């Protein structure tokens, strides 16, 4: 019997054009503005991806490399982690679905294939928190032009910070 798996899904409405969302997810320069410490991207199918980000511990950072496997400008960004340091149990496929909506885009991140075993719940929770932080930072950047790379954000935090800027 195959092992049961679960996916992480994080969804947010972003008041930004789908093309801007796509660019923010595929441009190394933009990724470094709102999320990563360093990035290298070849924004084409089978193009390479390298990401470096801080994990909140002084002097500690994470690095991942990957390959873009499905890029549809304004609609989808999917990549596979291919770096050997990817921790055991973290599945490889990450997809951002971008759906045009009136006055913006619905962004849904799916990190597919986590083990549903009780022993893997801490890893699943940690990855879910990390991806929500990513989507919240994307939302804040695209809607308010603000960045908050040093702090962990939730989607509620991003909305509160965006509203505070309007005052």
C-alpha cells in the first residue's frame, strides 16, 4: 500500500496584475528585494534556480537549487528542488498557480507530496509556516511596495502592514 501524502497549500488574493506576480517569482533581482538574500534564475522551462535565505538565526542561512519545470507567464511558476542538502522528507515539487481576478490575482502555492505520517508533522508544520511567510511577503511587496525580509510574516500580518501604509 503506498504511503499517504499531503500537500501544503497557501492561497492569497494579491492586488497586482498576474504578470507582476510572475515576474516577482522568476526574476532574481525581484526575489532578492522581497524574499531572498541571494538568487540566480534562468526563467525558462528547464532553467536553473538558486535561492539563499536566512532562517532567522544570526549568521545562519539556507540554500536550495532547482530547475524550473513549468513556466507559464502570468499563470504558473513550478520548480523542482534538486539540491542534495534538501532535508529528508521535504518533497521536490513547488508550484505557484496565478489566476487573474478582477483587481488582482489569486495566488496559490502548492508544495506537493509530504508524508502524512505522524512522525513527519513537525516538518510539515515548519514548511507550511515558511511558505505562508513567503506568500505574505510577496503580497506585501506587490500591494504596498514594502519588504519585511527579517521577520516571519503571516498573511494577516501582511494585510495589517499594507493597511498601515495607507494611513
